[in-house]
C-alpha cells in the first residue's frame, strides 16, 4: 500500500469517527424484558436473536440462553430466531421473565452470525458473505474430514483426496500453490470457538476434527476476514462447540461403514452429554468426543485412521455475563493417500493393474533411523501422521453497563506431530542415473550388476548392469527382467523414501474486544496476541531411500550389487529394504512466531434501512529462530569406511549427516488492512450490500524453515502478499425462500512461485531463483433454498468465476546445468485448479420421523498448471442420506458417499517418475502434444463408501 493510500484511509477513518461521535444520542427511557431461550429439551441456545416486533430493537442470548432487552414498551411481541430452529413469536409484559422454547428444523432460519461481523446480527442485516451449517445439517452428512464439510459452501474449493488430513481449502481463487496439499490453508483461518486451531498455519487440519460436540459451523469468504482473521484474508471457518443446557441431555452415535467401494471396514463411536452443575442451573457442563478405527478408502495393510478426541467445557452464566472454561485432548493417527499412476490427458484413467482403492504407503515396520550425528529416532510406519493436542481455554463475556461489553477468548495448547511416511511416491526407473545417484552409489564408484528381489515372496524381479563409459553411464537390463507394472514404466519401482518429521508447537493466543453500543451504532476495538514456539526435526529431507513394486500395497525390494571392478558382493539395502539410511542428514529448526494485532470496527445505522460498517487492522508478525543445516558425512567417500556397523560391504548404513552452524533468522512484517461496506435493507425480506477490502498475508514460519543455507536466508521474501477484494450482494429471505447473489473481484499480488529443486546432469540438486506472481479472479456466488411444501425443499449453491495469472514466470529445467535453464513467461494464462463453475444442489424430504436427501456436487474443468498444458476434467459426485426415527430416542441413518463411484481428478503429478514428476509447472502444452500416451499420476475423490449410524438420545 502506498503512502498516499494510507493517508487517504487514515483521513477517512478520522472523518468517520468524528461523524459517529457527533451523532451520539442518549438512550430513551423504557422498560426491560428478560428471559431465556432453549430448545425443546431445555438446552440453552446461545446467540439466539430476540427482536421487539416492528422495531430494530434487538439483542442476543448469552451462553446460558439468557437475554435482557431494554427500551421496551410495557407490553408487546418478541420475535425469537436461531439457526436450525423455527422462528417463534411470544407476547410479553415488561418486568416479567419470558421463557421461549424453539422447535428444531433442518431448514436454515434467519440466524444470528458471530463470525466475521462487527456485532452479532442477522444475515439479512449483515454485509458479510457468510454461510452456516447447523448441528442437525452436519449430522445428516458423512464427511471425510472437517474440511469436507466446506464443500457445501459457495466459493469454497476443497481437495479431500488425501483423506482425513492434508486437505486443501481456499476461496474465490485465492489459491496460489495450494494444489500441492502442502499449504492448503495458507490464506484462510480454521478456527474453533473463535480462535485459530493453530497460529503457525502448518499442517493445520492435523489438529481439527468435527464430531458430535460441534454445534455449528460458520464460514466467511473474503471481506471482513482481513479484519477478524489472524493473517488470513481469504476466509474464516469457525467450528463452534456445544455447551450444556438447563436439563441433562446427551446423544450417543455408533457408526459402521465400508470405505474403499465397500471393501474396508470403518468403526466409530461419538458421545456427547451435558446439563446443569448447580441447583440454580447457572453452572452447566458439556463433555463429548469420538473414537474411530478405519482401514480407510485406500487400505495400506494396517488401519489408515485410528484415534480420537475428548472435548469438555464448564460454563458459569450470571446476570451480567458468562465465563467458560474448556479443554480438548486429541490423539489421532492418519494416513495420507498417494497419487495413482494414470494415462490419457483428456480423460484420465487409472493404469491397468491398479485401482482407485490402491494404497502406496509403506508396509508395516518399525526401525531406528539416525538423526545426524546426535542420536536416533523411531520410524514406525503404522504411526503415519501421529497428532497430539492438549488445549486449555477460557472465554469470558462481561456486560460493563452503559452499553459497554467486554469479551476475552484465550487458550494455551501443546501440540506434537510425528510423521513416519513416504512422500512423492512416483515410479522410479532403475535404468536412470537418478536411481543410483540419489542414494550416493555412483558417487562412491558402485558400478556393476544390481539384483532386485521382492522381500515378501523372494522372487527375483530382475537385474540392471551399470557401467561407466567415455560418453556417460550405460544401463543394461537383464534378459529375464520381470518388474511389476511394466506397462506403467519399464524396469521401475515405486519411490518410497523415509520422510520423518517430529515437531512440537507450544502456543498461547488471546483476543479481547471492547464494545460500546449506542442508539444507532456500535464500536468495537480490541487486540489479538499469539506466541507460537515450534521445534522441528526433518520435514524437508528423507532419511533413507526405499523402493517397492508397482502394485497395491507395494512390496519393499532387496537390492544387492556384484562389483564391476573389485568382484565384491555388496548389500545395498538394509534388512527392512532401505538404501542410504541417514542420507545427507536431517535439518533441525526452531522458531517463534509472535503476532500482535490491533483492530477497530464501527457499525453505524445511518438510517433505519442503511447501515455502514468499516474496520481497520494493524498486524505485526515477528518471526525469529534458526535452522541447523547438515552436510553428508565425508567419510562415505572413503571406500574402506564401513559405516555404522564397520563393514564396507553393507552399504546401506554409510549415510549420515554432520550438523553445521545454526543459521539465525529474525524478521518483522507490519501490515495494515481495511474493510468497509454499506448494507441497505430494501424491505423485511430483501437487502443489498457492497464491500471493499484490502488485506495482507505475511510470510509464515515454514517459509523460514525452508531456508537451509546462508544464501536462502538472505533470499527470503519478507514482503507481505496483498489481497484486494470487492464484493456486492443481493439477499432475499422470506417464509419459503432464501437467496444470496454475491458478485466478487479479487487480486492477489507478490506471490512467490512454488518451484521444486532442479537436478543437473550429475544428479546434484539446486534451487532456481524465485519468481513472483500476481493473480486476478472475478465471479459470482449463488446460494439459496426453496421450500415447496412443509416436507419438501431444495437448497443449492454455485460459483461462477474466471481466474487469470496476470503476472507469472517459471523456470523450465534443462537437466544439465543452471545456466541452461529457461525462464518462461506465462502471464495472461488461466490460473491452475480454479474451476469456472462449481455447484451443489440438495433436494430433501422430511417428515416427523423420516428424512431423505440427495447431495450432488459438481466441479468444472480446471487448468492443470499455469502454462495451461492440459485441463483436469469436470466431474460430479452424488451422495445419499436417509434417516428414520424409530422412537423419540432412537434414530437410524444410512449414507452412501459417491453413489456412482466417480473418480474425480483433484490433483496430479507429471510423467517421468521421480524427480521430474514434481515440477508441475514445468510441463508445457508442447510436451503434452508430443507425449499423448505418457504415464503420469493423479489424485482423486474418495471411492464409494457406505455408512450406517445408530443415534441414541440420552
């Protein structure tokens, strides 16, 4: 932002503040009506809206469901509404308590929203693009993950191809580099109860599980996320937990499923209950959670997902406020699905002999791996990604009197994740220099005949003779080679490296807000502070190279060498089947992200119909720490050195790293964001708004952890990315219809292009200079529902958009030397993985005891990369939900996900095997045209799955 723009915004702020205070009025004297809002079971409904009929005078209930409405006539009518419940009206007399019990309904009500708004308000009165899902709506679905729920939100793209974790979520084309599942939440904030799940934006969904304790989901796209999101201008997704009611109530769910097109069992139990803790019912509690064991959509030979979480809270409600204490304990292990070899650029098909239910994860084993020259760590493949999270939090809301309120939300968490997984699983050719150069075999003169043996059945797969010559290295396949998957890539195996990581995060975060409510306006000002300390081992390098057969549940392969020059027999792989264990070492890092933000929000009812809201946010992100780079142990170059076991003929243990001097980093990035909107209520059923937002995204801690040399430390781009967004909306809400039409326009600037390391002709890695890009997206979001009868309704959402890379340059590797690489300009091309059309439609039929719903989701064709080499095809998926209440307490529900078992492509990696396949932006239209039958890899939607759930009301 230029200095001139900053001065303009500051001047505008001062003028608006002066106008606001000039218009201040004292409150008229009137009566007070108070009471409580609950559901039919007596559970308190927090944030329900209570409005004096025929006026703008309204309030919301606190955590205990209690409300107090001032300036009320001696008698009149109250209108009470809450998401997922039927609206109700009730007569009152001032001074007498009013108790209201709402009837639950699947249809979305004129609900009050609390996320991304300057004060709690109805959707029709807000100028924010927000969607909500109630607990009942979520219960009728069978989502793969917490992120999978967001497919029901317009403007949101979700890639759930990896399974329960490592999802990709972005909105309105703000998606740079997110296709790689490594930075899928980079521009958005995933929250629980109003605070980020974690503030380091690193593997965020490792720590987020939607379960029976989730009472509500609110999703904000763009707009005010620049003000209310911590360094997350793309959107806020807030998973709000249930609290206890005034009477004991609870629910247990037992769920059995068959994933992987009916092949793999799934078992899950959810339990949630709560109620009063004191006789006056001002103390309440809620506790719940889940435990799940499943073999997954793609079974690796052991459970893909096993573990669960417990969440609990205690709430004290009193006349002038409430205090809530809560805790979450998560202990869960999750596998990630790998890419599947495929063919046909126009209509991708999984290669013959393989299946969409295949798993290419490592087989079950446990081994000790060296961590540089400092010790060892346990690599246990059955742990997969093992996430643990212990969180304690407090939420306090206090009415200070005279229109002042105060709210504070804070939490402390200790998070720990270990990863014992393969990564970048792609075909790996045994007749290529990289196969032998990567595990440091050619560099130490290991020429001769290599023999490959299946470690499971003992079958000899083949041989490869590697011979040096004056013009290069020759590879001579054996006459009887029989490597599985020859139709995918001859003489090849799966690349199955040991990617180990271990990171700890200890973080504290707190957000406070002071609000001043006047007759026609509300002021909010407050701050956010987070301190996240992270210690990490690994995450960038592998600690050993394994290879497996090209098939479902790959068999690891034993490799031996008969030396060409010394006639010696060498054991290349260890007893588990891994080469070069220890490799060149593992980088260790420690870093702290300290973030401070101050924000101001002003909501002003200029007239009874016209509302202005605007806000400012200043954010200072301080990142400091160090990386300890490593280098390969030079003793490996000595042919007489025997490695860790002292035997020169056991080559597998000769690798290892020597830790170098720590490389410190210390940077502070200051950003200033602004958002403003006007909302005009045309009638009680229709309104319009328009909003402009200018937000920023500072670099994350992981950007600094990637800098493993002095050159890379100095090359880190510390300039924030800028996101400008313009949106408008028409909103309609009446007894039968809801409709939101939201045109939007966004520009994302100063984005560093993701580019993997290149290799020269000798197999050495190097990084090309970073290039920076600019993206533009415009489109329209549509969201609506219509009730044909009391029983039959239909809801739908759609996004129509156009996204362009306004500025984009990328390197094309030569495979020879850095000076031979080519910088290509693709400015003006369409962006990758942004469909021009996305939509979902869901007709549903409901009676007192029965419901049925069909959910259809469509994702249009998308460019596969910015060079626009080819398009990923469009696809549609159908999900079915059926439920029947056997009694008031017992309900049975059946779900079929992906009814027609459609394999919808969500991502890809290129042909050529490792490492060429990783550089997706390096493949051009000319390459695709010249290689129409090339084998590449795809990742796609989850295979068909069946679930049966029995719910018991306690």
